[in-house]
């Protein structure tokens, strides 16, 4: 049993060196204190939202989107939705492409909310891909929904600094959901696109890798020798 345990430890150590899972921001910004864009809701329907158009410079395997929101307290069944849409020739959102699970609300305080578990829209992309292709324009569309009733509630998609990463910002606009119209936003909201891929961590050169395995081999040899003496 001791020999098996030592071999398992050695194998786990080597595997950890070789691969790891990445789920990191690849394009976005940070909150800068600006009030940002209004995500308003009336009678269970979204009145206004926000959209950001961007073009990746490299392929992005989208795992989640993070939004910085305030006023998202769940009152009257309030839910915030974030989705990726393809772009039309007129540089407007054209069709849903990737849907993300709605993030749970908090008490309304400013916080980062992560919208994860993306799945491709089967009518837009039957392949089920969640890849955002390089040199292709997309829209991050943020709206809200809730219970029906004669009330209004809302949240702010707070403003952010200049974005950075492996995409370029094309525009940020206010989305009037009722009229399906777009108008330039006075501020850029705070967000990040997060990538989920398997990558190779820095692996030692062959000589170094051999040295890395020596301690494990010595441990295994020692265990075998002790086993023979018993």
C-alpha cells in the first residue's frame, strides 16, 4: 500500500506541473466610481439596458462574464441577464449567440457579479460553440426581468475605466428595450470577459524535468527496498 501511495503522489505532482485550468479575465476594465448605465424594470419587463460592442483580437473560449452592479437587490423578482449577441451589418445586436446563467442578487450594494455556465443559442449556432472568434464583432447585452405588477425597479451597471486585453472596444450604448433603440452611452460600464481553457504551465527543460523526478524515484526505490526486507 505504501508503494502505491508513493507512486500516486509522484504522478499527481507531475500532472500538476503539466496542466492547469485557467478561468481568467481576458478583456475588460475596473469600476471607476461613475454611476454608469441604468438597467430599469417595469411591470416585469425590461425598460432599459446596456450594450457593449467589442471585437476579439484572438479567439476567446468564453466561460463567464463579470459585471459590476449596484442596486441589484432582487426586489419584485428582479433578475439581471447578460448575453452575447452577434453583430449586424449596421453595427447593432443582431441575434443571441451565447446565453449565460443569471447571477444571484445581493442586498443592492456595489459588487462584481459573475454570469457563468454559457451555452450557445441552438438557433444561432447549432454547433454549441462558446468561442468568440478573432476579428468578429460581438455585443454584450445586459437587460433585466421580474414579476408582473405596477412597480418600477432598477440597478446600475456602474461605470468603468478604459478596457484592456485581447479585444478592442467598438462602442458602449444605452438600450431602450421598449422601443428597441440604441443611443451612445455617456460612460463605459465595468465588465470583464473570462476565458476558460486548458493550458500548459511552464514545464522544466528535459534535464530539469529529469531532476524533478529523481526525488520521487528515490522514494519509490526506498519503499521497494524496505518491502523486500520484511
